C-alpha cells in the first residue's frame, strides 16, 4: 500500500513538472524573435524560460523528476521541423537542465540568491550545463543531417546563451519563491506597488528612447529593499518586458540582424541578472549578519539576566521559569521545558514556558518517554545536546507532540556533580528546521541551570555541614565534661581526701604518713595520665612536638588490628594539614576496628603538587556509607573546611578505600 502511494505521488510529481515545463515553454515561444529563411529551424528566443524552471524543479524536488522535463519538452516541440531537429533540441535542453541541477545539488547551492557564493555557483553550473547541452544538441542535429546553413558555431552560441539567460532569469525566481511565506506589512505593500509601477514606466521609457539601462535603478531598489526574492521577481519582469518589446520590433535592442538583436538582448539580461542578484545576495548576507548580531546581543543580555538571578541565589523554581522564557525567545521557538531524569524512560517536568500560555505537560507531571526517538531520549542516551524532527506514524509521545503542532525539538543536558541530572528541551511548530547552532545556544542556558542547582545544593550542604559542626561541638563538650567528671575529677577528689587523711595522720599516726603519701602520689599520677589521655583526644602533643610520622605510628600501635604505614612525606606539613591527616587516620582506623571486620589495613600519606593525599584501605566487609554515619560525614566536613575533598569507595564484600586530598597552600 505504501509503495503504491509512493509511486502514485511520483507520477503526479512528474506530471506536474511536465505541465509546468510545457507552460513555461509556451511563454517562451510567445517571446520568440521573428525570423525568415532557412538559416535556422524553429523559434529563436533571447532566453528560454523552461531551462530555469527545470533546474529549479530538479534542485527543489530531486533529479528523479527528469522524465517530466523530457515529457514537457516533447509536448512543446515544434514538429513542423525535421524530427531529428526536434529530438536534438530535446536532448540538448534536458542535458543542460539535469547537469546544472545535479552540480548545484552537489555543491549545496539549493537556494541561490541568499549568498554571493550561491549566485556564483548558479552562474557557473548553469553555464556548464548549458554549454554541454548546446554542444550535444548541435551534435545530434548534425548527425541527423539537419544542421542549418549558418554553421555549428553560431547555432551553439545562440543555443547556449539562450539557455544560460533562461537559467539566470527564471531559476532564481523559482528557487527563492518556491518555499516563501509572504508576510508583507502595509508599508511594504505600498512600496512594492510603487516599485512595480516604476518598473513598468522605466521599461516603457527604455523601449521608446533607446536608454535600456535606465531600468537599473528599479532593479537596485528591489535588491536593496526586498532582498533576493524581490530582486529575482523584478529581474524576471524586466527581462520578460524587454524581450517582449524586442520581439515586437520596438525597444533599444532591435538591430538590423536577428543575431545582433539576440546578442544585445542577452548581454542586457546577463548584466541585469549579475547586478541585481549579487547586490541582493550582499544585502541579504549583511541583513543576516546584522540579525545574527542583534540575536547574539539579545541572547547575551538574557544570559546576563539569568546569571544575575543565579548569583542572587534565587529559588530554583523561579530560575527555571526565567530560563525557559529566555531560552524560548532566544531560539525563536514556541515552547521550552526543563525536566529531571528520574529513571530510564521517565522524566519529571520542573518548569516551562509556552507562547500559548498553558503547558502541554504541566509542572510536576511525570512523562513516560520510553525508548522512542525524542530529543529527551537522545540526550539521556548520549549525554550530549541533540535535535530531532518528529515524523508521522511514530510512537505515542511523538504523536502527542505532533497533534499539538510540534514538529522538531532540540535538547541540551543539565549536568550536576559530573552526572546527568536533567535536560532543557525547546520545541518548534515550524516545519523548517531549527537554526544552526541551536544546540550550543541551549547548552549555554543549561549551564546556568546547572550552576543554579549547584548553588542550591551547595547551600543545602553548607547548612547541613554547619548544623553537624555545631552538633559535633556540643557533643565534644559533653564528652569532655563527662570524661573530666568521671575520670580526672574523681581522681582529684580522691587525692584531696587522701591528703586530708595524711594531714590527720601526722599527729595521731606518724608511722602511717609515708604509706598515705605514696597512695596520694599514685592517685596524682593516675589523674595526670587521664588528663594526658584527654588532652591527646583534643590535640596530641606528640603531633606538635615530633611530627606526623610518630603521631601516626602511635595511633597504629594502639590499633586492635595490624595496620601498615606504607608512605609518609619527608618534610613537615602545615600544622592544620597535619592535624587533619591525623584525625582522618585516627577516625578511620577506629571505624575499621569497630565495623569493617577487617584482618588488616594500610595507610599511605603522600605529598604531590602541593596537595596532601591520604589513602586508607582495608580488606573488610565494605558497605560503608557516609550518609548513614556521623563519623565519615564529620571527616568530610573537616576536610571540606580546608578546601579539600573526601572520597569513599566501599563495595559490599570488597573492602573499603577512603581517600582524602587536602591543599597545603
């Protein structure tokens, strides 16, 4: 069924091409110059419109429509001439059209007139195709034995210039107007009407007073004010009127011989085509450049507004809405949305903007994107910006998008902490593709969203860290108070009682004083030991006096499992860094002994690029999670306070590896 439908459409396209070609040929025959005698066969025209129309048709809709060109040319053929001449003319014209169109397609010049390079390529490809077609046509006529008396050289020149002029006059008009969406303002309509009147008046004036180039101001006007489309239309009208006047025996290009009239007219058409189309292309390029500069300025202003909002630490929901509005305006699309990836095939809408008001997918809704070829699926799969066009007869989500008018989308990833968090997606209702560079432009907005998320995440982490630090300080004070009360304080109270007993014994039992003093001395020693142990928990004296190596060795010597110190810097580290390394090792070794069920562990402390790196590994049961315990979280807070970082790798049943990096600056 689908194949039949495709064949039917192709046949209709071929028929439409043949009909359009035939109509253009009839118009060309109406513009033919009168001639008498047998010096040549058929009609002679200054430009042959079907060549330009055929080139445009094959460029726009594909070279496979060439049978329509053949049919149209055969239908328009002059069968009053010998059959060999008619077939030779068809061969030459079809070859000229196909060659020129294929060259233009290969070179990428599908819309001549919008750039200077496109105009030059149109001229070059048309000249090459016309020259080859004229040569083959003349050769075919010569083989048929029907070559006119004027000779092959003059026949080839007339043929070539006629086809080339037809390509330069008709092809730009067809190519620039075929996909045009005309939206003229009232002032443009008035100005366009004035231009048409001026063109008619100047053309009539040129035909009556032998001043052919007086028409050029109107062509320049059309090029500067109406761009390539206006220039192409004005050129087509001016050329047709000029050739019509000449074919009727009036105007500045009427000469004593047909050949001279043809050459004069074709030179005028060629100069007019070059002038108007190149000027229009330059004007279009300048207008495009100015529009791009204005668009860039607006986009940069939008990015600055969003950046200001991000720096002010505004609520992420407010940032999302502003970003979507600015992104949609910058890209010129109908809607923009930010989503968060929740799981493969599922996203949650967090913000959006639509020019129609209500969002297709409201904020807070969950969308099942499945594995269809949507922009969100492509971003999730690749982690990079992607654009897609939504075809017909696709999946449910794409059909839903198409039913609401959306035709294409571009999406950019939002990355947080090195991973894919979500995406921005902008969708267009226009059939034409989104502008080039839309991916990078949307990525700029995505980067600001990521920064806003990072700010909010950092704010939350900072608040949580401050709360943990305050809690840890309170807990540490309670621990010190409890240790002092239960330990050293009790020893000192006991010592005071012992001294009172000794004082009483001096008078009543002098012989017991020595024993009591020994007991008091022992109690004092125990109190001092407990105070030293308590002080060691606050800041070990051995770390200050002897350095990191002996302090770590003291920790490892007291550890209840074998711990090997494999690396140690030769030089002393800054005091704050040594203290951080000491507590990282002490806390981690304590955790290993309590929870890891390990048989052994290793500790490595190295210094490279002015950064201390501590790596502690064990062969225990693993499964350590900083989020579930205060010990590792407290270490992370301590390290981050020194602008460092703590990383924990603890797969279940595979041991634990803790790495801390602390800047020494």
